[in-house]
DNA sequence: AGCGATAATCTATCACTGATAACTTATCGC
DNA sequence: GCGATAAGTTATCAGTGATAGATTATCGCT
């Protein structure tokens, strides 16, 4: 049985950007069911209500489309982290909250997180080269907020590691490991999730901070 | 310029398994240059010196071929971890060594690690369903050794977490986060690798063990 | 040595993929 | 109405994973 082939009406002259948004939304929605390689440009186009070649008026390649989602995911993460920083003070309690913010983001928007952090890129950043390094740049921006927080804790004399940048990378890796496995290997026999997350954060805090 | 189309001689009657090995070797070699989706069955076949459809005499699908590599990667990891356990005693020093064994494996065989832990599987373990759950089972076996070690440390009263299984999962996540990012995002401006790894292990130890 | 059986492999082909070329049509300012 | 052009189309390409069916080399057996 053929699909109903429902086409979205043609956009007025200046509204190409709007269609672009619709395409990105449709794509991200499809990426939750199958992985990035499993979703075809034809499926994306149909979900957006246009023909498949019409995609290429908005994105040069499928990678560019994915890169755009990647950038937006990083921006969302940065927004959440920055939001938390309004009440920020360098204390162990706020450290826990910051870790929780990252984990919450990843688990509440797993599709965005997958696209941003877990899409296999080609060798030595070929994906980033093809996409002009924009995802990488957006990722770095999100990372900077993280760096600043740990630097605060370091300045307050609360950290055990003498190199705050190294500590930041270590903590980020610790967080990423947990959420990426929870997202990608949900069928693994994990212990109860709340307790796992709480235990993980506690371990990171004890490993990173004094006391 | 066409490739030289060099074909491996036909195998004698009972030696199909040998060809199977050659295919797997060729595939893993190709997977280091491009990611799993970037390597085609035709490329694998040519590298193995046979025609593309001939692959399907040895593997029902491309996923099955990947799953076999996955199983072997887990087996390699298990072998390394088991090997380290011959000199095992529940001490902080041996804890560090065990962590290092895992990281060493991942970084010395990044292709195997990628195939085993970082290949995006479909939704809710569709990959594992399609491949009869064999990779998952192999992974669990490798994980058991890890569980046993942490249980030893727990029995010796060295751990801070009261649930050794939860702690094991937390530590595994911590290790996986670091190595998966180092492998997949090698272009990220990491601090010096040796120091990063040492710092990471130190953080995990302080977070997991008493003292 | 020659025969049947069959393992090992081939060529040809399918539906589908990302991408491009060339064409059409709706909307705009004048 | 008019030309200009943004927005979209259909038709097509080379490359993908996979299948069907024919072919060839190797084996055990007489």
C-alpha cells in the first residue's frame, strides 16, 4: 500500500527558512526511531511533505542536514547549562546539580544527544571537515561553560586535581560514558536508573572534589 | 582506473571456515579507515579476494558479519581482563591496573572497540535481535570479570558504594566515556593523553574506593 | 579413470540509497 | 499583465545490500 503522498503547500517567496525548520524537525523526529544511517532522505522528505530532491535546496548533503541538527543539539545543551549557572556558586551541592543538568539533558532529549555526541564520524574528523567544522565549534562553546564551572571550583580550592582543564575533560568523559551507554544500550541489565545516576554523580564528586 | 580484480584461489572442499576468517580480517581492516556504514560489502569482498555475493555464503547479512566482529572484540577484551586477573588481589594498586587494562585494550584496538561498543544499533536492540543476541551475550561475559573484581574489592571493605554491581556499572561507564570520546573525537583539543588517562583513573579510584 | 554429489563461487539482477540535471510553476515587484 | 526568481517537480545516475540461478572445482566412490 502506497503512502498517501500528502504534500505540504508551496511556501511563499521569502519563507524558505521556515521549510528548512520543518525539514529539521521531521528529520529529528525520524532519528528517534532509527539511527541516522537508517533514515533515508526520501523518508525525511515525505515526513516534511516535499519531494526528496527538494531537500537539496536547503542542505547541500545529508551530512549537512545532520550537522545542523548537531549544532542545534549543542546549542540546547549550552542553553541548559547556562541556565543552571545563574544560581551557580562553587559548592559540592552545585557540582551535583550541574552534573545532573547534563544527565537530564541527555536523557530527556536522547535523539539530540545521539546526533550531537554519538554519530560516528568518518576518520580524523572527516565529518567535521565536510561540514565546515560548525558542529565542533558549537560543541566547544557548550564545553566552555563546563570549563568555567570547574575553574570556579578550582579557584575556591575545592578540587583535588591541580589541572582544572584536565579535570573538566575527565568529568565530561565520566558523564558521557553513563548517558551514552544508557541511551545506546538500554537493553543492558542496568541497576535501577535513579540509583545508578545518583551513585555515578556521587562517585564523580568524591573523585573530583576534596572532602 | 579499475582495480586489478585480484581473486583469491578457490578454497578446497572443507576449508570454507578459512575463507570466513579472511573475510572477517579484511572487514576489520577496512573498518579502521571508514566507519561500519562507510564500508560496502563490495569493498569487503574485493579485499578478501572474492565476489560480493560470495560473502553471503558465509554471513546471512552484513549485520551478521559485524556481529561476528563484535563477538570477537568482546572475547579479546575478556581475554585481556582475565589475563590481568591472574595476578589479581583486591588492592587500590590493582584497581588502577585493571582500569588501565581496559583503557589499553580500547586504545590499542580501537577498531574492535568501536565495533563492539560504539556501533549504533537500531531501536531497542534491533541489532541484537537480528543477530540472535550473540554480541550481547559475549559482552555480558566480558562484563562478569569486571563484576567479580569489584565484588572482591567490596568484600575486602575497600569500596565506598554499598552496592558493588551498581559501582561496577558506574566505573564501566566512566571508562567507556573516556575511551569512546578519545577514539571518536580524536580531533578534540584534549590535554596530554597520558596525563588525562592517569588523572581519569585517579578520579575513578578516589570516587570508588575508601581512603 | 570416470561418475555423481556438492561445496564454492560466479554473473545478472532487484529494490533502494544519496545526489544531480533539467524542467515547471507559483509568487513577487513593477 | 510582465519578467524575474524562489520553490518545487520528474527523471535519472552510480553505488548499496541482498537474492536467484547457473557454473566450476573438488571430493568420495566404484
